[in-house]
C-alpha cells in the first residue's frame, strides 16, 4: 500500500549520469513500487543508446528544449509540452536536438531507477556535468542493464547507427 509523500522544492536526489543531470522526484521507495519520476537536463547531442525495456513502460514529458524520440519505427519531434510514450518491448532512444533540454521521465513500474543510482554518482552541482571523455565499458553496461531487464539494442543516434528517422 502506498502512503502520501511530498518532496519539497530543491530536495531532489540529484545524480550525474553519463553526461546528464538527473533529479529524482519519486522512486519506487516512495510509490510502493508503482513508478519513478525524474527530471533530466542534458545538452545538445546527448542521446540514450537504443534500448528495450522488458518490464517497464516509459513516458517522456518535455519541459524545455527539444528532443527527437524514436519508439519502434516512429520518430517524434518532441517540443515543450509534448508527451511521448514508449511501451515496454519496443526499442527506443532519444536525442537532445536543441542547445539543451529539460524533461521528465516517468517509468512504470518502479525498479529500473536503481540502475541510475548504481551506475551514476552524486551531482557535484545542479548543472549538467562536464562532458564524458571516457568510453564506457560496453560489456559492463550491457550486463548492468540486463540485470534490470533492459536489452541494449544499438548505440546512441550518430554513433555508428543510422540516424533517427533514417
């Protein structure tokens, strides 16, 4: 059973994760495992690898800036106020196409948020972290995602894969 929860402004759990600032508003701990909600801020060019969740549905709500989101064969230009739903089992990716973007990620059910805590680190400030200069250990990344029911299907857009919508 869930109980009421309130997070005061500025009390987020903030992480730097692979070039992004993530501010967690709710995790499964606060929602009884029903969902998690985070606000992500990233600079132009930031992109997630093409991946597929086997357990969760994911929703993106753009607050500022613009994303290009691919879900299956569909490509969406996501501007402020837009919402994009990525159902489980469909491969998806997103890329920041504006100078920066701020958006919410809502994932149901909860659980996958723990991956960010396992592979990220406490934010040193509430800004986008310095650019990532080291190539991540792909084997470790694949293994850590697989442990959470996520399949890495391909690289981020522009990194050896056909461009989004291409």
